């Protein structure tokens, strides 16, 4: 009888221990120590490119602020944050890509955006950097830039902002 009770108690104890242990994973990808880093300031990026499209910097500034507010618990400040981002658009370029079979025209055009970023971590200056980011999208040369520009810019800026985010606070 004692053997049956001992086995039952062992099974119940094991079941309780297994039910009480859980493993949890967080996939937000950040490496932020929220005990030290509580805020970020993002200065307005200015357009220093030779070719200027006015809505570009507005979209860039919105996208870069949005990614940090959506994916972190950092407070967004106008200046003097624990983390600081600033920079400028340095390139907004169109280049012909695929040449047609008769070598007279390009069948595709590439829109490339380049952004220079300065990142300062006021809690650990070893992580500070200045880096250039660029991304591009190709479009059919039969289409006007004005017809595809906003869509291409949205895609390019999303890619660049994700790369900036990953290099500053993500653990990728």
C-alpha cells in the first residue's frame, strides 16, 4: 500500500513541477537596458541631396520615429535623449538599369535613396557611430517617376529605417 501511495505522490509532484515550469521567449529583438536607457531623441533629417523631392524628409522623419515608438518603450524627446539620432538625406538618384535589345533605351530605372546617420548612446559611447544607409527599387521606364515615386519611397524608407533600428537597438 505504501508503494502505491509513494508512486501516486511522485506522479502528482512531478506533474505539479512540470506544470509550474514554463519557458517564455520575447521576440521584440531589442537589446535595450530599460534601467539605463529610457529615452530617444530624433532630430529632423534634412535633405542635402542634389535632387530634392519635398515629401521625402517628412516621410523619413515619420517612419524613423514610428519604428522606435512602436517597437520600444523609449520616450521620444525633442533633444537630449539617452539615445540620439540625427542625419540627412545625401542622395536621391535615378539611374538607368536594364538596356533594351536595340541598346537605345533603358527598360528599367532605379531610384536610390542614401541617408547618413549619426547615432549617439549617451549611456555607452562605445556604441556611437556614423554610418551611411542606402536602398533602391527598380521600376519600368515606361512609367513616370511621379506615378511610382510615393510607393517606392515608402518601401525604400521602411527598409532603411529597419536597418537603422537594427543597428542601434535590435539584437540581430
